[in-house]
C-alpha cells in the first residue's frame, strides 16, 4: 500500500478527550474516529488491525470444532420474554420499537437467539454437542462510556455458545474453550490470566474472566507467581493445573484466607478481555429447548457462553505495546510488516530504489506500507513510529551513495545498513514466522 | 470439513413460508434461519458463501483505490438533521432513543456519517480524491418483508462514498466504479446490466441500477441486444460504450420513443443487486464539509455513493444457479470445492479411502466437505446435490473393487470413474482457476 493512496489521517496532537494511552494512540494513528458518545468509526488502519485480531480468534475457534454463524443485530424481544431477561436486563440494553410497534432490542449478548436456533434443529442427543459462535457488533448502553473503544457502547465481540449432553461434558467443553482462549491470547501476544468471575446477568455457577496483565489496567489482581512459568507452555500444561492457579480480583482477594503464601503472590493490574460462563440449562429449560436423550426421555442440554471483546483486545494490545513515540504492533496483528520511507522524494535514484523495494517486498508477502508522500524525513520517521509498523526501511541519498538502506526494528530500535538485496533477505528471515 | 462436525441443518421439506426459489433453497440448504420478520441468522454455510461474495467485492474495490472502513450501526440523529433527512426519511428508517433520550437511528445508508468523517480530516484539495467504503449490516424497516433475504429488513451491504474536486472528476470516478461493478458481478458469475435509475431519497441527477438477468427476477426490463456481446469483454470495452447501451425498466420504457429498433431489443427479467448515485455537493454543502481549493477559495467537494446488496447477491446467485435438485454454486463463491461422500461408512476399505482422499484434498487446497455421517447413499447424494458443492466424489465398495471412485460435476452431471490419484489430478486441473 502506498501511503498517498491510503486514508490514514494521523494527528500530531493528542485530542484532549483521550485519557488512556490506547485511546490517545488509536486517535493519533488514524485508527478510529469518534462518531458519538461511545460509538466509533473504524478507519482503514484500525479496521485492518481488528480484522487480524478477529482472524486469529476465528482460527482458534475453528480448531476446536466451533462453527461460525452471524446472528441478527436486532433481536426479537419475545425471545427475551421467554427467558425472563427482557424486563430484568437493565438500561444497558437498548430497546427499540419497529414501525409495527413490535419490541426489538440491539443485542448485548445472544443466549436467547442461539437457543432458539438450537431448538429449531436439534431433536436428539445425537445432535450434540454443538458449539456456535459469531464475531459481530454488540451494543451496551453504558451510562458513561469512556476510554475510547475500551468501554464503548457499540463494540465488536466474539461470542460463543455450547450445548452439551451432560454437566460433565459441558465442563469438558468449558475447559477446552478456556484452554483455547489462553492459546488465542498468547498467539495475539498477550498474557491473559483466567480469574474466577461473577456470572452477572448471564447467570450460572462457574465463570472465568480473562485479565491481560498491563500496567495501565483498570483493575488490580493477585495471582500465584507459578502462573508465569505455566503460561510459557500452555499447550503442554494440563488444563486442571492452569485452572487451579490462584488468581483473584482485588475485591475478591483476602490476604488472610488466600491459599498462596505472600512471597509467592504477585500483584498486577489487568484489563478484562474475555469472560466465559457455565450456566447449565438456564436457557434451554426456560425456552423449552429440550431434546431426546439416549434413554428415550427428554432432557434440557447443558450450556455455556464464551466471549472475547475483539475491539477491546485491539486497545489492550496498544496498552502493552507502545512507547513514547507510538504503537509497536506485534507482527501477527500488524496489517503492514515493513514501513518503507522515501526520505527524499525529489531525488530520482531514491525514488527508483523505493519503487523497486516496494515491488520486491510486495512479491515476497512482506506487506509494505510505502510512505511516498512529499513530506520531510522527520515527519515520516515520526509517523511510522507512531503507527507502529514492526520494521522500517529508510531510503535516502546519503546511505544510497554507498548502495545501502537503513533497516530498523521498531521495538528494539536496532538498526542495520544493508544493500537492498540484503535488506530483503534480512527481513524475510526476521519475519518468517508470519510469512 | 467433516460433515459430522459441521452445523449444516438441511431440510428435506420446503418450509411453507418460502415462495421464491432462493428463499426455499437457502432454508433447505441450512444457510439461513429466520429470526423474525425480515431478519435472519446466517448459519455456517450461508455465512461462508456470503463471506466469499464479500471478499470478491472487497478485492475489486481495493483494486481501484477505495479504502475500507467500518462505520457505526447506530448513527447520531443530529447528523441527519444537518442534511435534513432525519425528518424526511420515511418509516423505513428505524429510529431509536438511548438511555439519555438522545435520538439515534439504525443506519439504512451512511452519506451523513462518511461526510462527517471526511470533514474532520480533509482540509484542502490536496486531500482529494477520497473513496471510502464499508461492507456492513444495514436496516430498512420494510412494511412487508418477503422473499427471504431478497427483501429483508436487516441486510448486508457494501456501501461506498466518493469525494472529488470537480463535477468532471466525480463523473470519472462514477464511471470507474460503474466499470468496476460490472467486473465484480462478472467475477461473481452474474450478468449485470446497468440501467438508468431513480435517485430516490439519496438525491442527485445521475444514477444506475445493476440488474442481474434472471428468469425469476421481480422486474421486467428491455435492453439493446448488443450488450450481450459487450458483457463478454468488459475489461476491453470502453466505459462510455457500456454506459451508452440502451437498457430500461419496464415502467421507464416507451416502445414509441425507444432509440433501439424492436428487432434489436431484448426483454428480460432482472434482480436489482446494486445502485450507484452521483449527487454532487448535496451533503458536503448541507453539512458544511468544504475544503480549500487550488485557487485558495473554499469549495464543496462533489460526491457519489455506490451500493451492492451483498446478502441479496447470495440470493440472486441461487436464482440463476439451481436445478430441481438444489443449488449449483459457481466455484468462485463456493466454500467447498469437492463434496466427498462415503457411501458405506461401515466398510473399512471405503472409510480408509475416504480418509486418505480427505487428507489429500485438504493438502491440495481443494476444500473438501466430507460426508462421513452414518447415513444411506441416497440421502448423501441428495444432500450434496441440494447444497450445490461444484464437484462430488462418491466412494463405495462397488467402484472400489476395481480401485476406482466416481467423480461428478454438479452442474453438468458429467461422471468419471477414476483411480484416487487420477481423481485428485483431474480435480486439480478442473479447479485450477480458483486454486
């Protein structure tokens, strides 16, 4: 992509309304644009990052046999009357009337809708287990939206729902998804700790929140330091062991009753990026979604629901990956891998080298963003640092006089003066994990 | 994908509420599930097809320099008051009040939102041209939703918006997008004719609808038969020539004044799948989105908007690609390329051959859907025909006794008895255009 063709309205100044780093940087990097309170447009760069995050989540969901669907944004209130939640859900639920005066609502979650889909098709235990998910827009009418997309009203979320034969098999599903979530967050470059949570309006008797460790996290938590070793080997670690690690939000933690010795306890701040629930037959029973069991008797399948705040993950990624110059994307979520800068657009040798490099980088799948604009070198460096492309190549007459270009790693700052050919080889090698 | 792991609730009977073929087949093939009047859930198979359609549209948009964004679903009514449309738009617009009693609306289109984004960032003629698009859910509160997703209330749409320096450059943009649309529809396997249209509530003085020729189309149209030759070479045909071809909806056609001789006129039925508009400075002026011109004076950019009904395209594809046994997907939109059927699951040689084929087909990128369920051969053939996977491989003890499997083309019905290795080679060759 050539920057001259890309709608990337970066800002030099931080808008006054932004108080947390991810909000500031998402606005400054031209990722989002506020539409109204808690509602944002996602501009090309922000959308591209969010799509990468969503794709990683999707791949991990598909790996464990979950099936992707898309449920309606506007849900029928009558389904929520069946479950009893229409009147009980608070003002966070946006209620709507259509032209025929029928009650609809902008879905904040989809237990009722998915249970309705399930009951239309599932007739017997042979149709189980089923696990359906979507990655879609939700709305919660927060009384005081803040922190940009971190606590917005319209947000992008992965929500999944499982239907199982028995309590035991649901617990196995729950554990399988919990482990899959830990792998998902690890692939995204985040350290997430499962913390026993409050089921809230979803209901049920078992739930875990996933807290990403970040200095700027909104909540304080305590956890057993042995998690730091376990998290390195999620694949090989037994799920029971992962779930058995002590971790608690500050308000749930009591130093006197904590089973972990104080010297083994770590304190951290967290950002909640996911929440999973086991709630049994709460919805299948209230919505009459029974199926025939192996014994010929009707039973109500046992269920769980599983959410990841996708737009929130984008913000969390910035909270843990930035410096005073801007964002530093982990390569796996970055829409561009190499930021190519022409430091002197009027110099024909520089322009030719850039065009040649741009073409080679594209061919090699190194996803270049080429700053071909008529701007000064300082502005280009600052802009590329701000938007956080993992690697940079600066091409200017000075280094070109010895046939070289400058390759820089955005995170470490390490620099190399290399020939064009060596620069490409170097980057292919450095980025081979994502090529 | 193994069918035993896939949520594909196909129906043997056609639901009584469906009257058009695409609606019947989308329900029967487990693609969609009705939620409420004009609102559907998209099940895994339907969603996968729609994603393929959307991806082709996206690629063609990106090729001509359009930038993808995602705008809010819930839009601020105040923006629509600026343009004057909030009170003028009819009951198709779903109006909503949030908890603070502020007016919002579920966007039926996004001229106001995109003009607001534009005016925040564009300051001078140097920031032009800009063309932004999204592929997102819209809502129009149709008084009588019908024909499944063909005329639903919640629908998936590509909507794009251009901002240009002058009337002349906007007309060039308009023509560029018109041609790109024709290429897009051709890539999707559809014949679309641009027909001069009614701008309706969008406004403006130039617009074209794109009508897909289908026997089951809801509107009748007349067009110059020379279009049939031109459509084969859209890339090489001058856009003025394409736009100059006579084509008119029945209600706009007058045999007495028609410039085309009656023997050169063709009559057809059409399904509207796209609509583009040139409306000048209607929104930039009313919303005060002026920028500085090359002469130092403020001016209002000239604009157009460009829509494709993505969910409707899925239905249109079925209207023109089906037979009495079910859907016949064009390969470029089919989530699966090869339907592999185990005709006797209890036979170990059959099962082994299927597993081996499934593994090879996956490796080769031939996207197999493997029917590994414990069902009879007849049911499997009928199901695979219904869902329209372009190629089928049937594996059973009879043909296996001579070391062969049966390869069938869903559209032509042509069959070949081939060894496993030859079957794979044959399919790789037949499908090389999409591999």
